[in-house]
């Protein structure tokens, strides 16, 4: 039968992400890399009319036509990022940039009690 083609909600990753995202008051995304990860996170936010905050870190360029290379304004046009968001796309190799980003933002004041 066709029952093998239907998603099984308890095991389906997209379904679980969508459940979490649609019930959240606010969402934000720091997407390191692109492709499949970016696709699932952005699509889950589409179901709640877009994420509130977005930082995209990858080496993808728009001219190559990849999902990774898509600019944030394209995600805004699809409703994956809210129009009120001020997204940031960092064109850099993530394993170099992400530790620097964390060191200068989240970890700048040291550990919290």
C-alpha cells in the first residue's frame, strides 16, 4: 500500500520542528552552513509567519543558485523571516567565524550564574 509514503508524525523531524516553532511566541535562528539545515529551519518558521531574528553564516553566494546562497531578503519575500526582522548574512567560513561571534556576543561577559 501507500502507507509507507506518508510521514509518521512522531518520527518526522519537520513535523516536530513545526510543532515547536508554531507554538513559540518568538523564534530566532543562527544557521551555520546551509542546505538541508537552512531549509528545515526556514520552512518551520514559514508555518508561523516567519522568524523574529535571523543570522545566516555560510560561504554560499547568490549567483550559484543554491539554497545556502539565498539572501535573507528572499526568505522575507517567502514569509520565512518576518518583515520586521533585521537579518544578517555573514559570508564566511563558519568554523572560523562562529567562535569569534560567540566570544564577542554571548560569552563576552563570562559565565552567568
